[in-house]
């Protein structure tokens, strides 16, 4: 037994700003997979967990009975047949209002023992990338979020867009990267702001959601990128905690990543997809639990242009629906979205992409939980819980999963006890 096999995450600490935490973050999972309930359950334990602001206006409609999506659809009524969506815009005041409401509500329920962060993906361009990002970031800060993790993009402007906010230096701000190159670009671009990120998430090729790699993703290893990022930070005399993400399935994996590879902490997500508090419908959690390794693929379905990992049985892979930009349109950029373009080419020129190149209407399908995105280790979820007497899977609570991560050592997974 080597020394890291006796250690558990609960024995370790990472410093963020002036406080120390168990070095485990639960990553953001949009759209509303990492729910307020999941995040608050972890925060209550003194942990760190991420909300996601993906489709926040539509989420508010579902949570609070607002009508942002219906109002937007009404504004663009009759435009469905026009492939040019350059005039399709979000009401940025409404976007601010929705973000304030959602984040404010969650923060009002936090205990202050842990940290509530929010994941902001740059690839959600809202047909006005800079303007909408400024609103999202500043509203989250104004609503009292503890931290913002910038993901799915290089975010070269994002720090600047919130630099006038009075909480810009006080809140925790982090960036997700998959290479030293991306980190270097980010740091160089922000040098003049004299504001370093408080943490860096290095996401490797085994993560769920979108991947920061191309077709050759199998050739990369999280361990190597973490070591490269740590070496880069050391060379540049930068003391910023690095969280490794992607494929860290047990407490023992997390400890090894910290003790043997050199990360300061880890970010995990896949284990929490089947939690009681996860926003996924029970049937989807069951599909994750029954999945075999060969049921998972990395494909081109996402209209972001990034590769995405998901179950091959995801309904969105087969369903070709008309683009739904009137109520949604979160993926539009200068009026365009790769799915929109494919759809209109197919309708007007009968130009059909190869089946493996089809995109999907990501807004609609993510909202409906039709994209069953997951990490590479999803097929191991069945080893993390038990079946009930009625033959159905027991969905462990976020607290049970969190406690297993922080107390297990070596290869151990502590199975939950249904009650
Ligand atoms: C279901 C699911 C949805 C995700 N959604 C997002 C997202 O919206 N934004 C993001 O930056 N990362 C997203 N991720 C990535 C996670 O935040 C996390 O970094 C990664 O999955 C960790 O690896 P693991 O799932 O193997 O533990 C998602 C992951 C999963 C499993």
C-alpha cells in the first residue's frame, strides 16, 4: 500500500481566497442537471458545487412561472420560416432579471458553510456574445454568487466584461482549460487587468459535456495536461490552485490526482448525474445506470462545434426537429447556428449532411433532457449504488455521493444504504 492509499480527500485542503476547503468541486451540468437542490446539498456540507446558467431564462420559466421564452417567441412570431435570424435578440434586461432571480434565490438558501459557483459557457452566444456575457457575469455577481467558472470557450473578454463590478476582485473566478496554450492565451489577454483567476480547472478527455479536444481526444491524458499546467504556473511564478477534471470516479482517484500527479483539487460530475437531486428525469438516470461502455460515444451532434460525449441512445441523435430559435436561440451568433444552417440546407437544397455530421437543435434537446451527455466512466455508475427490492435502481442523494468521495480511500466506493 503506498502512502496515498491511506489518505482520503477529507484529510486534504485547498485554499480559495482566504479560506480552506476539502479539494473537491462538483462541476456545472447544464441545462439544470446540476440543480439548485444538488448544489445546496453539497454547499451545506461545506463543499463547493456549481449551478449552470445555461438557458437561464427558460429555467426561470420552469422554476418560477415567468414567461421569458413565451414572450420572446411572441416577439418573433412568424419568423420561423425565415432562415436569417440576425434580428432575433434576447431582451438583455430580462436576461439580467432572470439571472438575478435564479442566483439570488439559490444564494438566499445557502448556509455559507461551502461555496456556490456558477458555470458560464462562452459558446452560449445569445446572438450578442459580448453584450450577453457581460449581463450574465455581472448579474451573477450582483446576485451574490460565490464564484464563476468560465467554460466552453477561451473567454478572452470575460474578465474585462465584469472588471467594473464591485465584486470583481472579491468573488472567486476560475477558468476551464484543456491545454497550457488556452491558459496562456487567457492569462496574457488579462494581464492588464491585474486580476489572476483564483483557480484553474484542467478538463481532460474523459469528461462529460463538451470536450476541449478534437478527433484525436484519445491521445490526450488528464495527468499529462495537469503536469504541464503546473509546470507552466511554476515557471511563471504563479500560485493558482489547479483542479483536475474528467474521469475522477472515486475518492481514491481524487487523492492520487492530488498526491501523485500534483493537482491541488479535483472537479467531478458524472457520479452526481444519478443523484436524487439531479435534474435528469428518472428514466434517464436509469439509462445511465444501465449503460455499458460500448453504449457511450463522442460525436458531432452539438451545435457548438465542440465534440460531446453522450449515450448512443440519446433521443436527440435521431430526432430532426425544426430549429426553435424564436423562444430560445441561445446558440445564435450573427443570426447563425450550425444546426439552423444544416436544417435550411436540407429543406431548400436537399443537401443532407452525413448522418454522423448532423447537429441537433441543442437548445430544445437540452431543455427536454434529450441529450444524455455523460463522462467516459458512466458505465461504472452501476457499481456506485444498489437496486431496491422492486428491481429499480436507488438514486443516492448528493450528500451520499459527496461523502463517499471525501471519505473513501484506494479503490473503495461506499455503497449508499436506501432508507
Ligand atoms: C451531464 C453532464 C453535463 C455537463 N455539463 C457541463 C456544462 O454545462 N458546462 C461545463 O462547463 N461542463 C459541463 N460538464 C463537465 C463537468 O462540469 C465536469 O468538468 C466533468 O464532467 C468532470 O468529469 P466527470 O464527469 O468524469 O467527473 C458536464 C458533465 C456532465 C457529466
